[in-house]
C-alpha cells in the first residue's frame, strides 16, 4: 500500500468509528475499496492492515450482514476471500429503506401513544416521523436517479 492509500484506509477507519463502528471496520472496508485484485484472501487483508486474523474475522461478521463486503470461498481452497465489489454499497443504501421503514413504524406507534396530548407535545415526534417517512420514500428514487446518471456516462453500477 502506498502512503496515500494507507492514509485513505486510516481516514475511513476514523470516519466509521465516529458513527459507532470500530476503526478496524472502516480500515477493512477502505482497504477492500482500493485493493487490486478486488477479491483478497482474509490473511492478505490482515497482513496489509497489520491486524490479527481474529480482528479481521470479527470485522467481517460486522460488515457482511450490512452489505459493505462480501465473503466467499473458492472450490478446493480453504481460504476465505473478501471483497467490496461494485454494487455492495448501493445494496447497503437500498437496505437502508427497510431500516427507515422500521423506524417509521416505531415512530407511528409513539404518535398513537401520545395522540391525546396537545400539539406542542406531539410536535417533536411528528417532525421525526415526517422526516423519516420522507427519507424512506426518497431512497428508492435517489438510487434510481444515481444508477441512471452513471449509466448515462457509461459507468456500471
């Protein structure tokens, strides 16, 4: 890894750490976004990041379910391969729609619970609900526009 690439990987680690993930999660994701080839054995990722195989394994368990990375095995090869191929981030964003849906439903339950309260008491919860409902509606439209714009300039998503 070049010095600039290492700085990017570290910056990604710090960025995701500010949002409740581990710095290692950001470092792994950052590395997988820039490595060549795009699919790397887990032990290679560990070596590149000067991390233990256990730290990488734990991070994979965090990042794979949310769609940031993919894990695969090759026939006849016991090693685990990691990647952040094109489309994984878009899948993550698309999945955010279900996250906002769940939050909207919770907020709707809260609105029902305080339906008899005066408007000033309901205002904060109504604002949160309305914003979350807006975001939930906008995510699919935003993804469609993004994909169409990339296609128009000849970039695959």
